[in-house]
């Protein structure tokens, strides 16, 4: 097995671990705050991973590009606040309305218009701020679990150094193995016996209430098109891909439609996961990593209650360290792409606002960062 194939498996597995850890933890913190039934959470996980994984495989194979669809984390946060005021059935009505609008947008020239008028540097400023938080979490893990995080990090950098001298295993694979060994010898892996069973699927019917539809639909679409899809598209373009903008939006609408009846938040193109899947310099077979990742997500969705319980046995620092190290190279390139041109001030302001977690009208900081960066680029740096 050559290094390229090994890299495909390693990148997809680390991206998968990343996807089922931090983002899922955010979902669970929101659901626990709203006293959501655990059975509903399992159904949401099935939609977010299995349904989106299925459409990711179709989209990736059609275009021979790593086009991975997951779920909108900012959208989940937005909906989390709203579950205090509206029922899940009303939220499903919002999801269906959003999916219909995404369908409509996919048949227009709106996405291409936005792409032509918003400088790439501004979007990369937003991406840099989002990725920075994951890398900072890795640094903090050196404090919270120093033995695990330091051994994994040291292994990564030693192998990174050796790859310039001799042919060796990929640094992230070595990092993963060293982490597993540390957990094994310190008895941190303690997986008890559990029954393995498939998820029981049921549907949630929509209730179309005008108030939540007016309040939430546009912010939800903004999180999909601007915040999530914007990240993934720019990351792919920086790797010399040509992502099909309208086709991506169409599949986001399609995934959102099916997921709505499962109570799951809207579908979108991934940001950090795309960064991990495309982190290897060899771009020739990166779409294979996306397919492997998608299959792993389908399996996770089908067995979500069981697999999620297993995941809880792992120290959070294990996933945080893997994710942070995997995104290091992507973050470095994001900074270079953000501040290399005449739009450096716009990119910097976008970066700072996104980093601030500023929120207005239920819309998160990444959108306001993009808006401020766009205005500065048009009226000051033009």
C-alpha cells in the first residue's frame, strides 16, 4: 500500500473523528440545555451523518472532487436558542422553508454573483478565525492532559521532520497511533460492553408558523451559503479545484429537505473537514478521502447511539490534538491567502469580527465579519 492510499485513509479517519467529536459536542450541549429527548438526538445524528454522507458520495463521484456535505454548526446554535421559544415541529417547518429557498437559489445566478463581488481574501479572513480556534484548543490541551497531548504533538513534529529526510509514515498517522498507545497504557480506554443495534427511525411532522419562519429562515440560509459553504468553496479553490457552486447549493437544499423530517439542521458544505481532507499536498486522489469519510459517517449515523457512547470513552484532548495538528497547515495557508493582497485591511477586520463571536439579530459573527470586510473592500480599499 503506497503512501498516497495511506494518506487517504488517515485524512478521512481524522476528519471523521473531528466531525463526530467537537461538532457533536456542540449539538449535545444545545440539546441538553433544551431537554431534548435522547431518541430525538439519535435521529438528528442519523440525518446529519448518514443522510448527508449519502449525498456527499453522490456529489463527490459526480465531480471527482472532495465535496463533503455535513450540517451547519452556526445553524445548530441559532436553532438551539430558538428551541426555547418554538416547538420542534415549528422548527421543522423552518427547515423545510429553508430547503425550498436553497432549491430556488440553486437555479439562479446569485451564488456566482456573490463569488465575483466578495474578494477571496475576505472569506479567507473568516476561515482563518474559525480554524484558529481549533488550533488554539490544541495548545490548551497541552495544559489539560499534558502527557497525551505532548506525546502526540512530539510524534507529529518528529515525523514531519523525518519526512523531509527519509520515507516514513504520515505524521498524522503516527500522531494517532501514539495517542492510542498512551491511552491504552494509562488505562484511559475503558469501553464497557454495550448492545450493538441499528437506529430506530421516525419522522417529525412540520408545523408552519409564520413567526419562526420569518425570524429564522434567512439567518439559517446565511449560515449555509455564507458561513459554511463559503469556507469550503474557498478552501477547494485554493487547492485548484473548481467546485460547482449551484450544484452544491442544490444538494444542500436536497439534504436539508430530507433531514428536516428527521429534525436535523440544514445541510451545508464542510469547512474544517474539507480543510483536513485537502491538507495533503497530493490533490490527485483527495476525492477518495471524501468518499471514505462519507462511508464512515453513514456507519456512524446508522449506529449513532452505540458509536456515540463509545466516543465518550475517549479523552477530549485526543480528538482536539488530532484536529488542531491536522489543521495547522491549512491555517498557515489561510493566513497567507488572507493578507497577501490589497485587501489586507478588509481581511483583517473580517478576521477580528469573526474571532469576537459578535452576534446581532440572531446572526453570528462570521456573517458580520464578511459584511464589514466587503464594505471596507468596496469603499476604502477599492
